[in-house]
C-alpha cells in the first residue's frame, strides 16, 4: 500500500469543501451514480489489488456479492509511480479507496474530511523481513541499518519509523530506502541494498523461499500487531470523502453489505478455498506458487476481521504511530475518521454475529 505525500497540484483539486459531518447524517445516492436498472456504479481503487492484505475487494467480486447486493463496483489498482489510491479518492478520480485507515487521520490534520466506512483488517499485514547477515531481531536493532519501505512517506515508512522510535532508535540513526513490493523488494535483500524490508504476502513467501530473509517483526496478524504496536492497528479498509458518503449512502451501504458478507465468508473458509476464488495471477507468478500463497495466507489470515467493525483501541494505536513519527501533531476527532454504522447495518441485515469489540468515537 503506497501512501505518497500530497502534491500541491492534487491539493488544489481536492473538492471536499467544508463537509465535516460524520456519515450518520442524512443523504441518498444521486441519480448520476446509478447505472441501468437503478444499479449504482462505484469506482474503487485499491492500493495494490493483488496484495494478500487487499484480497477482499476482488474476492467480493468473484463471489458475486457486489451483484447480490445490487451495486456495480469498478475495481482498479494504484501503480508504482502513479497516484496513490487514497489520493485518487480524495481528488475525485475515484469514489472509494481500498487503503489503510490511518489516511483518514492524516487527511483530517490537513483539514480534509475523509472517513473509513468498513474495516477489513486489524493489522497492517506486513512483516519486517531481514537478512541473516543484518543481525536484526527486532526494531531495537535498526540503528545503522538500511531499511526498505514501499515508498518514502508510505504507511510502511511510518510504521518503520514508529517501531524504531518505540525502541529508542531515532530516524536519523538508520537509512530508509524505497524498494516497492514484489520482485523489487526481494532484489533489495538479495543484492544487499537493504538489510531489511517491510512487505506483505506473497512477497514475504517469496523472500523466505529464496532464503534471502526471515521475519524479524510480525505485523501481519492482529495478535502480532498488538504485540509490536501496543494495540490493534486498523489496516485494510474502505475510505471515501465524507461529503460523497453523505450524498451516496445507499451506494455505500451496498458496497459495505457485499464486503461484510465477504469477511464472514473468509472467516468460514480455508486459505485454499479463498485462493481458489481469486484470479490465478494473484496466487501464482514468477515469485510464488499457489501452494506458497496458500501457506502464507493460512499463516496471516488472522489479520482479517470477520464483521467489518472497527476494533476497540484501533484508532488510538493508529494516531499514536502518526504522532510519534511526527506526521500528525494536532488533536484528532475520531468520530469523523470512521463509522461503524454501515457495517452494523450489514451484519444485522443478514443476521451475522459481530465478534469484534467496536471502537467508539474516542477510539
């Protein structure tokens, strides 16, 4: 998941106005958002659609859940060197973004109203993969090392700096290097350009298979995130501008209905069954076999929340990382960064049991 610093050009086209009301305000889908037969169309860009941490968006399509709940979702993915998913959403290029929750906090700090309408994971889904030669066993060993992140200013960059600071290692005591994901991240370790890289599955599996690195820090599961970060860290979610949410509530609800149904499906099915419902190119490529992908998903499946509810304490953990790193220095109104309204409605509609302890307005 790439998170890039907003450029002046993008800032000038942000059409968020003064919309600061939470999505609980009244609003209905506009006619222009409806396709033939009254089916609304929603454009959703994902921060790396073939990454295992973001598999629910495509899975919902392949399970037929978008169609079942009466919405046409046009999925796309951000490209290396292109506009990040959350930036494309904020500038109106797409309606929604499949990205991390922490972006809502960053947008609020910039005076922009963006909210999370359904939470899909309680962990970043990342692992700190380090070479044996590096000697890195935890973030306490980061001093003097070159640490790979997807991009400078990305979520992995923030997390890397946070983990170091939590262990008393200052940012100027190590070097951060943008290595992307997939083959470029693997090559950074293999060629000695980086001592460690923070990355997700299936890149993690590829690194392990090639024997060029092992997991030093687990941020891939909810339990791992709690141990490393001090609490659940809301990862994959669906973000949208608050003004858009308020004027398209029916469309939002349909998307959330489909994704909540998908999360319950994930919870009740095996990694192999999930892999069978994903495009072949996602689960096997030049880096990993399908067996590798399934093994990795089986290990990290615990990151996914079964009901789409924001976990208690999650927003506070996310804000703590932003503040310690210094990307956010102002106070934050959590009630404007996320809502459980749509997920609660979705669970109630289908009689699903909610198992996540929900966060309140104070996080």
